[in-house]
């Protein structure tokens, strides 16, 4: 790994007696799309503000490259922020909004014009230079805010839930546009959201946060397929989480039966939580299934049916299937050993990594 562009080393932030960030450490590599994902109040916006210089921290070091920037004022940091409400000037047209920062820096007029036009081209707003902000749609206003941020050529672009006010279709379109823009610019994006689908779709790396701590860091695939604890699993995607017992490596017991799995490195007969994603469960006949369940309800979700079933012990199983089920019928559920994910109770990322290393 090359020198990180941003590092948080044991950062703690408190307001009165409330801990907002607790001993947070991470590295940000240059040229990647990072997402801080978590519920409201988990500390993700505080991290963004600390990077931007809008919030002081109580303990720890923030590094930009190899330089400590804790005391560096916001206007001297090589970052720009796109806020949730875009913070555009309603009395200025598109050109003047985008050019505002350059004018403050007293850049030459010819250079301002060239830079603004290039930024608007990058965000697909060429020809909108004289348009009033009041005449722009939500998606267009967001692109103006991004253009205004990138004209200063920051090394890092911070985005604080910039898609939250958009309708569903526009929000999806803007996800593609933001991801494409980040690749074309080649600069580091740090994106804040509480929407797990958004995070999975856009990110190179996701930091899942809760109560001022980073629960898990990793790629979208790793976060989704290998959640380290109940919070991460429950927050990222739909899951079936069942209490079980790890009999031995590669053998887990749940709902009174034993199943082959691919997990290990735990204690013999250790109580665990067993996770199977709804899309990994296949509806079969009772005879062919590994579990027998009754179909309680189902909803059509467009690309699949969301089917709620229950076993004889009262455990609820959600199934995503392209096949329609019959409510009240008995069916079987089939799954592969690779579909089973076993989690220790309240395991931290550090403990999880240590266990995998020792097991491998």
C-alpha cells in the first residue's frame, strides 16, 4: 500500500459528556471512492467535518500525507465539501456560483472562464452557464455544487449525503454519474450516507459505523458476504440471523440440525449467530429441502418475490425468489455450505482478523 492521502490515528471527539467519535483509526488511499455508512448520529458527518477542518478533535492525529493537519485552518486544506443542501447562492447564476471560489482567490478572468467551462463540461452542464439556480432541477443543482467544488482541484472531495433530497429515480441516476465522475477525475471521494444500497453500489471501500466507532472496513462484497457482527449484518442488506452452535470447524448446528459450512477458528460448541441471505435460499419440495418451512406471506418486489416463511421452532426465514409460492403451503429450503456465514457474538474487526489469520 502506498502512502495514504489521509490518516486518522486514534481520533476521539466529545461534546459535553457525549462521545461522538471513540478511538477512530483508518487510512484513505488516493484515487478511490470511500463511503462512511451508518445510522444517524453514528459520527460519520463528524469525520467529514474533521477532515474539512470545520470540527476540532479532542485526541489523536489527522494526517494529510505525512503532515499533521489538526491545526491547519479549513481554507488551507486541499479538500472541498459538497453539502446536503448544496449551499448554492440563489442570487447568482450557474457560472458565478461555480466561479465564486476562484474569484475569491483572485484568479485571472480568462483562467476562471476556462476552468469553469471545463468543470461544467465534466458534470454534463455545458451550456447552462447563464441559467439561474431557481431554474435548475435537484439533480442539476447537485452537479453545480460538485462543479463548484472541483474547480479548485482538491485532492479530496467530501460529500455529505448529497443525494438524500432527490427522488428515487434521480438518486439512482446520480449514483452512476458520481461514480463515473470520480473515475474520470481520479481524485479521492469520501461520501457519507445512511443508505446501504447506495454504499454498496458506488464504493471501492466502505466504513460501517455505529455509536462513534468503525464496526468494519472493507470492499462492498466483503462487507456484504462477510459481516463480522450482528450490527453490520443487520444494517447492510436483508438477512436471516439464527442462533446456533459451532460444533467444530466447518460444522454448525441450528434449528436442531447440523450443517456443513466453510467457517472455522472458533471454540468447540461455541454459541454463535448463523446468517443466510434471502437470495441464497432456494425453494424446493419438502423432501429435497434441508429445512422444512411453512409459507406465511409474500410480496412482489418487481424483480423477485419476498417470501416470509417459518420453521417448526418458530424461526422466521425470508426468501427472495423469482418463483411464486403458495401461502399456507409447506416447502423446503435448500442452500449450500458457502451460503452459511457464522458470526461470533459482538466480535470486533480486530478480533475477526486475528481469528481468520490463526485459522488460515
